[in-house]
């Protein structure tokens, strides 16, 4: 989020949590109103070495996904309209 705003000034980040009793899931959502993921990147954002940054390695989101999966959770990323990105992490509560 912070990197996408660069020098333009303001970005709003909303973090929400919810418990879905019927599915026994805790959902953590992080949404911003930045530029979102590049169209060609959003579907492969968790693949190693995928980046749009000149100095990026493309490993950050792959590492995050690995950590999330090691805790038995899932992570998804998508763009939201009119602009912004959404990351959703779901933890199973068995």
C-alpha cells in the first residue's frame, strides 16, 4: 500500500476481522484505495520472482504465502473497484 502511493500523498488502509461461525473460520482482510495490483500480476502475485518494481526481488508475497500456509491458513489477493487492492487471509478454527 505504502509503495503504491509513492509521493501522491494519501492512502487509506482498512483492516477488518470477522469470525464465520458456520465455517469455523477467522477472516482477516486488508484493503487499500491505492492503484491496486497490475493486471498481469494480480493472478500470479504469490509466485516467486513476480514483481513490477525495478529494485524488487518478487519474493515478498511468496514468502508471506508460505508462512500463512504453514499456519494452516489461506491467502488471496485481488483488485477492488473503483481502485485499490484487497488481501484476505482465512484461518481455520478447528
